[in-house]
């Protein structure tokens, strides 16, 4: 799970409502990155 740093960045840069939407995008991007790396 390499999402912690991305989640922290999202939380610092965005408001609470924005964070939830951002995390969805971050998780999708991280999942795609993970699939490419493995």
C-alpha cells in the first residue's frame, strides 16, 4: 500500500469535501501504477 503519502498531500492541499473526491482519483491512479509495477 503506497497510498499514505498521496493521501496526506490530498488532505493538506484540499478541503474536506474535495479530499474525498481526490482520494478516489488518487486510489485509482495508485492502483493503475501498482498494476504497471507488478
